[in-house]
């Protein structure tokens, strides 16, 4: 917020705008239309990776993770040693 008490508004990628206001949530800098496109891609790159874990599940002492490419199980008590995995294509 500016020192004169008026909010500062900026345009967001995809439309809309964000104004500095205590009741609104934080918007990362790369979401503004005036941010460099490289900054946006650097912060969103993980969305395009098929290895990114999208879900995980704990069953007893086993951690099961799911990505677009693989389901993998790891033993929590054995320093997360890999138990096995299934590749999906």
C-alpha cells in the first residue's frame, strides 16, 4: 500500500487485477502482466514435468508417490529406501 493510503493496482496475466489491500492474499510477482516472461516460465516449469509428484499416500511404514510417469513405494523406516515402482507410459 502506498504511503498516502491508496491501494496500488496491477494487471494480472489472464485478466483481472490485484490491488494492495490487507484483506487480499499475496500474488507472486510472476503473475503480473509486466513481469518478464522468463520469470513466469522459471516459476511454472515444474507444472510441465511428468516426474513431478502429484499425490502421495502413507500406508503403515510405506510412502507411495504418484506422478504422471510412475507409482513408487519407499520404506519410511529404512531411510526411504525404494521398495519398488511401476512405470506408466
